[in-house]
C-alpha cells in the first residue's frame, strides 16, 4: 500500500481529477516480508516479439518458483492491459506444466487444437483439398513425418500420359495404393465421413470426426492436467458450427479458414473444471477482485493510438481528416479524447497494482528501453528502485487448498497384484459391441429363405434399357428415388425426371467421381417395375421408408447394440410393424439375408423381403 500511495498520489491528484485518498492497511505487515519486488529479465534483442517472449519465460519461471515454495497456482494472477499478445505467456506456462485459465486471451486461432479442427473441416468440405490433408496428416492428430508423406505420394499411381508428373494426394485416394497403415486408417476414416458430409449438419459431422479420430483423448494425453482448456476450445469450435445447416459445411469451412489465415482475435473458451490454475485476466476484468500474488504482464506493448476518425457521442458529431486536412474542431476533440484515454490507463494501472493481497511482482528489462507510447510509460512506477525478488523473503504462502491435486505417492502395488486386479476388472466389466448390419457381418442361423415365383406379372428384362453405370452413385439414386416416392415427394410418373436430377445432385458431392454413363430412363423404369411387383403394390401405402432400428442383445457377458436404418417397414392400421423390405440394386449376395435378418430380430418381425430392383426378383426371409 505504501508503494501504491507513493506512485499514484501525484498522477491521480492532477487538476480536473477527483483527487487521491491514501490507502490504509487493515492488517499488520507480516514479518517485514517483501511486498513489491522487481524481476530483471534478459532482452538480448530489441525486437518487440522477442522482447515479449523473454518476459514470458521469466514470468513462467517466477510462477514455477512460487508454486514450488508453497503457493497454489490459483493464488497467482497475470494481469494484462489488453487481450492480445498473450499467446507466448500461455505457451511458456504450458511448457512448465502449470495449469492456467485465460479470461483475457484472444489467441483462439493460434492454438494447435484449433488449427487441427480447421484443417479437418476444410477436408470434409472438399475431399480434394490436398493442402489441408497434408497439414492434417502431418499434425499431431495423425502424426506422419515429412518422409512418410513423401513416400506415400511417390507410391501413388501416375497418369500414363504424364508419367513424370507427381500425383497429388487427396482424401478420396484409392486406399489400395496406400502402404502406410497409419495413413490408410486415417484416410479410411475421412472417406467414411465424406460419404455422409452432404446429409448431416456440420456440427453432427464434426462431432463424429472428433470421436472417430479420438481427438479428445489425444488432447488429454498431450496436455495431461492442462487438458481442460484445450477440450473447452474444441467444444467452442463445435458450438460455432451449430449455426450452419446441412448445406452450410463449405461456408463454415471458408469462415474458419479465413479467421485462421487472418489470425482473427477471437477469445478462447473458459473451462469450468480447472480449480487450481494461474489466472490470466485483463486489468479491467480484475476490478473488485483480489489475489495473493499479482504479476502485470504485456505492459511493454504500445497502446493504441487514436484513429483519424473520431466520434463525439455526447454532441453526436463526427470529426475526420479529409485529404489529410482536419475538419473544424478535430484536433481539439482528439486532444480531449487522448487526455481521457490517458486518465483511463492510469486508473487501470491503479486497479492492477491494488489487486495484490501479499505480493506485487513487476518485471524490468536489463537494458534501457524506449517506453514512449507503451503501457509502462503511463505511470512512473520507478521499478528500478524496488528490491529484486528473494524467495526467502517472500510472504508466507496461504494455506494449501483442500482441492489441490495431491503430489506423487509411492507405488506399493506389486506386478502380481496388478495382474490379479486387472483380470478381476476385466471379468467384471461387460463388453459392448456396436453392430451395423449394412456394414458388418451379422451371422444368423435358422433362416428360411426362398425366391418368390412372380410368373408373368412383371415387365420382361428385354423390354427395358440395359443397365449402365452400375456402382455407388446408381445405388444411391435408386434408394433416394424409392424413398421420395414412398413419402409422396415424387410420383411414379415423375420417376425418370427426378432420377436425372438426383444423378446430378449426388455427382456434385466432392467425394463422388462423376459418371456419364448412368441412364435416368433405365433407373426410372426399373424403380417403377419394382414398386408394381405383386408383393409390393398392395402394401405400398403402408410402407414407411428409412426407419431407424436399434436393438440391444446380451449373451455370455458380451453385449451388442444393433444400429441401422431399414429401407422400408410396413405397418398395420393400428401401427404394428408387420414386414421389412430391403431394396437392393445389384447382384444377389448371401450376406443380404443376414442383413435383413438382423433387422427382423431387432424389431421382432418374423417376415422380410429382399427386393432386387435390377432383376425384379423377390426373396422372402423368415426367422
């Protein structure tokens, strides 16, 4: 308090100010311990960026020493006049394993976890973005080296017409060309996500991507006790994606990339789980609060100069320079504003200096610096007159909080004991397996299957155009067309026109290779034939397309959850499911029976139909 009274009495007592009233202590000094100290740091270079990095290293070392002497991390606060330029302080604290919570940081797009999510979003928005893919594969989520990436690209198949041209790696590459198992697994995950990128919202897609790549566990492993901040930033990134609809993925990716490229000053997330952490706050936000130890940081930064355009909100007037010539009253108003801002800076320094309950630490460079225009020049603190910090003379640390993390304890568990207990845990823990019938093999026995004789009731194959462009796109068009007909969005008479539109839309997806050979007329005629089959036509009004199916099974301690979407289910008039239909566009395969049988078991329906649209065959399946 003597330091504050001595340094702020004169600047706060100038004319046109409210005056200064000296502060008086309400508790006695503790054993003549140091209350205000200076810490000298080495500058080496005069560049501002390097200057702040050296101060950040010194401040992080001070925090480490204070914590080692008995202070809790939450007893320390770093106060900054502005919310920018504190990334280096966060990095140094993190490198020393010191937890911190930021209430002032605006370095969201400079953080590694943010950059990983931005590159992942760009890949999902455009599967051919090879720059984003390279950054993602090389980043900490996948962790490939430059040499491994070069080997992968070198082994890709080349264009026979341009054998000397090095191919570009994209997320849609044929996985058979990838020899690196880590890269192959990552690219497989990306391709599975790209298949649903046009059908779900960006929030749902990124949530699935974060789970698939185990980003949260990786952040917990990377940052250990400091992971709460990184996890909160991941949640904040996902929260921003909520504002975008299914078709907004590219817009969201573009917005996030532009923010990252411009290093936009966005505030970081505030984790709620950190209870013992160094606080980083602005001086303004510290009003009314108190900490045992206060360390002002970032005060060597230049404060913002007044802009050429000034607004007088009291008299509702605008002052500006036109062709470098100030308008009437411009200079007078700017000087008045400068005076007001200067007084506000003094008040902020007063707030920062009075937040310390036991110790105020001020940094001091080891060489003369030009302080003009910096926050340190606002008040003459005469830091060079202060004693240097001595750990032996500091005030006694506050009593350790009960919620502090206990220190490392002696490990008394033997290896045999560990094996016995781990086996006991393994035996008592249930194993849950997720099964998707459309992707996984679902062995089913005791099936009664048979093709139904349709007689002469269907259009003969010779009367239809030949099948062209067989593959993923054609199958998706057929399924989507049948779904829209069953929901009433499209009629059978419009099947061919709608098929042509669906082909164009699906082939516009970035992960789909365009195919010119798909015939919408052929698709429309075959869908019309399939829906007019004698087993389908009588129940077509009772069919509900794309029905989610869930089922939980447990046997011999192993549990499984069946998750899938049945192509169509027929319901009775009182809402009871009676029949499951699975549309197939292709050849007859044995595993088709297992897939529909899994849906029958999950729904307790005894009968299902496999309808092969291409050949107009119907196979009946009974459990």
